[in-house]
C-alpha cells in the first residue's frame, strides 16, 4: 500500500473511535468555527472551551459581536492572553457585519483576507464550514508529519513551512477535508503528544520513521531558541477617596487596549527597592511631588512570562489627597486618565495578568 494512503486511512480509522465531544466539532456555521479557531490559537482546549461558550452566548451572531463595545469584548477575553487576537477578531467581525453585509466569506482567499486570519485558520474554516480542500498546518500536524516521515528540517524555519505545507496538502483527503483535518489535529493533540506519545498503541507505528529509528522524542526538530527579552516595569498605584487612577494602554506594545496603573519602565532590575517610590515620584513630578502624597508601600516583584518577553513589575502604592488632579502628572493628558472605584476596577475593566495578580493579593 502506498505510504500516503496508509497514513490517511489509518488516521481516519483511529479518529472514528477517538472523537472528542466538543461544541465546535461538526459545526458548519462559519462564524462559530471562526470563533473557536481564534480562541484556540496558542490555547489549550480545556482553557478555551469556557471562553467559546461565553462568547457564543454573549454574541450568537457576527453582528452582535461587531456591535459590542471594545472594552466589553476585552473583558470577556480576559485571561486568554495574546490580546491582539481579540482586537483582530473584533475588527474582522465589524468588516463582515458592515462591510460584507453580514455574509461570512466562503472562499479560502476571502477568509484569509480577514484581519487576524492566517493560513492555518483559513484552512480550518474553509474545510470545516465549507468542505473546501485545504490542509491545516499547526503544531500538532507538524509533529505528526515530522515523526511519521522522519523529517529533520527544524519546524520553526522558513523552509519547514514550504516543505510541510506541500506534504500536508498532498496527504489531504480531498473528499473529506474537514474530517481529515480534524483527525490529524486530534491525533497530534491526544495520541502523538510531545512528551508521552502512545507509540505502543499507535496505528501508524508500523510505518513511522521516528518510531523505527528511535527518534520519537527528538522530532520534530527545532532551531535553537532565542533568549527572551527582559523588561522591568514600575507601577504607581494612586488611591484617592475609594478610587484608583488608571488608563488604557494605547502604545503599539504588549497588552494594547488593556487598563493599567501609571507606568515607568526601568532599564534594569533594581538592587534596592526602597528607592523605587521616590524614583516614581521624580518621574511624574519633576518639579517636586506634592507634600500630601503618602506612600503605602512597595510590592514584591511580580513576574509574567510571555512568548518572547519576561516582564517583572513592582507596584508602589500611594494615597492622594482629595484635591489631586490628574493634570498634575507629568506628560499625561487629562483625557487619558480615569478614576475608577476600587470595588469595580477588576470587575469592569480588562487588565494584564500581572496587574490582576497584584490586585487580587492586595484586595
């Protein structure tokens, strides 16, 4: 039997007995398929499932999502990370609802043109919702193909995408593209796993190059990882009569559109945290800080690891007098600042996790 036929047939037979009962499986509504794929990007199924259920309940149609206020969408997304996904999703929903008169694109190129949609997501929606013959290529597929065919090309290299894309498309069952794509992704997620693949009960083991050569745990190959960028942030938490001063991040940087406290970025990790409060006050009040600002204390360091960065943050808490005005802060326009009741701060605004961790411990 041709090895491609062997691979495809045995994969589909395996999947017939190992289907996971998830709400988006078998879904043909392209809007819901798109929602599930956006939510599951770089997210485990167990983590993404409740978000999918909340989003489909709150926004059962693409128009409802398009009409939702951005802050409401970000709040519902809070905790999933990679907030650019939420921004792109909201923008794409507006385009579909108002630019395409509510009609979801039904071609690969039309889906691929949506903001935030890449090759993988376009292939997934095309095959699942419309039965179009486009093969998916995600981390699970890379791993399965690299092991079965013994491919040594590092999967994070530009050459790998061309090589694996061509192979995935060649293996695709063009008569049942959705079923095949779901099968290979589920096989990688639940059977041919990164650390403990079930090789002893694998229907593909007889022809698997990595299994026969003993290279299962070495493949897929990857290039040497680059060190993560270190960033050190100093937050000023200004309390005033039961409120706290916050603003929305607008810069083209991580956590764009989330809310946070006044921020000063440090060039390096401080050896002595006792000097941090004065450093903050000197930054915001270069002509001298008002005498009625009282320091509550300095937090322990909080650290959040992202895909390409490690952020370490300290929080300095201050009490402000009732007559304090935000225009007193250096280099900040009045329109950028909001005074939010402390009890509602975390309930109504989407914040970075590192801010959430601090707030949860202190309040």
